[in-house]
C-alpha cells in the first residue's frame, strides 16, 4: 500500500448512500428507526455538535484485545497517530499519541472529568490512561480533534481533548473472570465482581495482573491494578465515586538510530541481564580518555517504576427541570522513578578499615534515576441551565499540585546488583532536587443559542491561569516563579441542519498551553539558572488558533463526516537535548516560531448488514514550520519544513462481524513517512499494518451466564517497521543517521483470552 487512494472514503460514502436506499425498500423510514440503527454504529461523528467530535462506545473497548491500551482503540479515529513499541500499546516510554500534528503534551486528557495531565512519560501533573483504569473498565471515549470542550479540565489542550469515561457497575450481581495468554509469555488476569442494585447503590471491584516478557532482549513489563466504583441514583440526581490503584514495573527497550539498525539490526537491545558485557563496554568504549560513539549503542538496562492512587467523587445534581450542576473532587498520588544504568558515572569501590579499595565492589557504571512524587487535588464544577432557545454553561476548575523531582545516582556493585523492578535506596549523590507547586485556575462560560430549528450558534470563552513556584533544594539550577495566563480564550461555533440526515458545522477557537512545572521536558526550569533568568521575563506560552468546518451525514445505519481545518500555532517551545539523553545535560529551551497545519479528514461508520460493520477514516494534512530558528548561535533553516512526527497521510479501515455468538474484526492501518529532524533530512518510511481478531460467545453454559473465547493477532504479516520516533526527543539534523531516538514496532504477536461471566 505504497500510495493509498484517498478516494476510498468517497467510495465508502457512496456505498453509504446506496445501502440505505435498499434498506428503506423493506422497512418504513422514521427518525426513531434511524436513531435505533445509529445506536448500533459504535463509532459516532458528533451529530449536532458545533465542533469536530468523534466518539467510541463501550462495544469498541469490549471487543478490543484484552489488555490493549485504550489509546490503541481510539487510534482508528481520523487525525490520530498512536505509536508504541509493544504489541498492546502499554509501554509508556514508547507511547506517543498525536492529533493533527500536535504532540501528546499539547493535548488534554481526562477520565470521568478528572484531569490526567498530558499523559507524557515522567508526568508532573497526571498519569497515563493505562494506569488510571483497567482497559476492561473503560466505557466510552470522546475525542475533540481541534477545539476541545471549554469546560474540559486541561491546561495543555492546544490541539484538542480526549475524554475517557468508565463503565458503571451492572444492575445485577455478577462475577467476571478473564485469563489471557500470548506471545513472549504474556499473561493477564482480570477479575471483577458487581454487587448489583441495592438501596445503597451499586458497586464493582476489579483486580488486574498483567505480565509479559519483552519481545526482544530480556526483562519483563508488569502491571497490577485495583479499580473500585460506586454509583447511586437519587431521584433525577446521581452520586458516584471511584478509587483506582496501579503498580507498574517495565524494563525498557534500547533506543536505536537508523545507523544502529543498519549495522546491528532492529532486534538490538540493552545488555541486561549480562552485567559483565555492560562493564566491558563501559571500560573499552566510554572512558573519557578513550570515548567512542559506540558507547551509546547499548547500556546495561533501563526501567520505569510507577505507583499511583487516583480517586474521585462526583455529585451530578438536577437542581430544577432545566438546571443541572455537576461537581467532581479528586486526589492523585504518584511515586515514580525512571532508571537508567549509565556508563558516564562510575560506582567507587568500598573501602576497608585501612582506607583501601575492596576489590570487586566498584564498577564503571552507576544507576541514574529521575524520581517523581505527585500530590495533587482539585475540583471540577460545571453548571447548565436550559432556557429554551439558550443553553447556558458555566464551569470552574481548580487544582493544587505539589510535584517533587530529583536526579540521583545509586551504586551498582557486581556482587549486589540492584533490581530493575524495585525502587533503589541510599543514593551515592543527588545531582539536583526540586519542589514545585503549581496552582491552576480555569473559568469558562458559554451560550448555545437555537436561533431556528435548523440553525444553532454558540459562543463562549475560558480564562486560564497557571502559576508555578519552583524551588531548587539540592544541586545547581534555577529557582523562581513563572505564570502562564490568558484571560480570554474564545470559542465560536455554528451548526446548520440541512435536513434530517445532513448538517454543516464550523468552529473558531483559541487555546493556550501552560508551562510545565518540572525540571525536565519542555520546561523553563529544565535549563540553567542563567538560562531561566534570561527567559522568564519575556517567555510566552504556546497558543493555537483553530478554524475548522465540516459536513456530517447520517441515516439508517450509517454516519459519516468530512472536515477541513486550519491551525496557526504560535510561540512553539522546544527543549533541545544537548548530547545523548543518558547524560542528562541541561536542555536549551528554544522558541522555534510558528507552525501552520492544514488538513482534510473523513470518517464513515456504517452497518453493511445486521451482523456486519465497516469503519473507515482518512487523514490528509500538511504541518510546516513557519520560521527559521537559531540553535547555539547557528541558524537552522526549517521554514517550510514538515513538522516532526506529523505524517501527511493516514488511512484506517476496519471490518467487524458480530452475530451475538461469533465475532471478529480485521483492520488495516496505513501511515506515510515521518520526519524526526526539523530540517527533514532524516525520516522513517511509511508502513501498513494489519490486525485481526476473532471470538465466540456462548450463553448459559453450566453455571455461567456467558463463556467466550477470543484470539487476536497484531502485525499479522510480521512487518519490520519503526513505531515510535522522538523517544529521546527530536534534533535539527541527522545526516549520518546516528541520533538514537527510534523504537522498532513489535513483530507479529498472538493473544488468546478466555472469559467467564457468572
């Protein structure tokens, strides 16, 4: 599929119009019947909305391979680029989720209205969706590709929002047990008990335990979760609460370069658990007096350790027949570490009583950590009043976040190697340590006016202020305060109903991304004290202006949409990595000017037959830098160049079958080449992936209400391809292909899941 044909979507739309004609010859047409059929379409396109919205129902998540990331399920939507180096999409160091050229840390994410931050690795104000909730408990998701909902609790949603919602406890007592086995010794156990309805409401409690070997190299990736949810209806109001825990331990894959892949293949990985090989490389390749570039080919090991507790309580109240008020209070605690065994710092030998080195107790390697601690709480509150022709909405969000971050080094002794699955203790040294407090305040107000039966217009704005106080507690670096604030971020929208089946919409919106309150990443604190003092007075937060317009069509058993957009992205900030990532040098925070993105997207979801569905999406885009930049005093010509990790073309198609017993799907995913340098002198080629799954459900088997068996295969044709780019950031130029920031995708993977419901 070297050159996919965008006319595939047009053909699908033509079929959509043809199919309803034959269907109407055998059944009377009515709005009620149309809506009943549409509810069976599991990917909707936001009928009636003033902006681009795509939604997935619970059926999409239920039929996904067990344990796969919810982001992998959402990835079929237009404009979405999701990448991961593992078969299920859960390996956090590698996961990248971009929309219309905006990177993950320029989007907003929520779960049951609770903000998840930008879900980037080493997050300072949230956590990844795969840790926030077990994938089996995800009920639905809604993606706004451009102008996100005004009331969404996010300070990073330049390019839209992705809102997840958990499913509710069932109305009757039940127990579910699922066991998954798969490639690379993968196992996943999921257990859930539902209390059923009672005068106290209804609850569920679930437990998840997942473990898998890496598909190359050695090491395991482990996850253990508990999820609890309670719901009670009181008249027309609803009370709910949840408490989720997560324990993740994942051994890293080695970041590769094009040169490494050419020289040593895409199955090259870290030395782990061969410590002797890592010591030999450190002694022969990494010594300051004898350093060679091959020092960075392989390290001993890397790992990510995360403990999370996330809880929230919601009161969704109906104050009157035309007024509602929904308030969610939440709390999140995180303890995390990113481990990297570095040959750039040695472990000194222990001393005996006479002060002499004890042989065998030192090594040329130390364990370098980036340590995280999050304590954040907040309140999200939104009120609505329906005045007939006018729907008024007002919302507030407040969050107080204490984030502790440190860079430390721990001893690595041959006779007492530290475990990659455990938090180390007793550091040799602390390079730096910070305490950050970030206070976020957001207010939003909007009015949606039904001017006529056909015409609806909306206008609103939000005001966002994010103040960061950063205090250096050890080492060298900046201290101080910095605030990102925009008091008026407007949003205007229109929807015009051409007929019962067709509508036009358009939106104009402005958004802001706050600075990051962290000592790493794209943060004003990730540089030197002098660098911070030089930029804090004139640094501007990133902003985006989005214009989008589209057409939606719907009918008996189908929904389709086509949208076009123009985005002007201003004051883009980037952290330029100095040296290899493992060295941990201070970054150079650079303003790389503006970006312009234009594109056309289309989606179609319809039912070919009562048991057969077909979903298609096409994304055609062009994202380019608008300004040349200066890096280290040297001009870099990037004006007119394509934005890194922003493919021009994406085509996705999935055919699904479900007759109540037999079910399955086959999906095709094409993506054009992507650049990982700003000058576009280095890229990874296009790729086409095929995934399949099939299963069978049986009702009332012995003591079981339902018994099902599902098998799935990812990367069916075992393609070799680059999945993640930018794992160590992007670079201006890479003419020799030696910049190690690539992660190959997983080969063909098999999974089988047996589920029993009692």
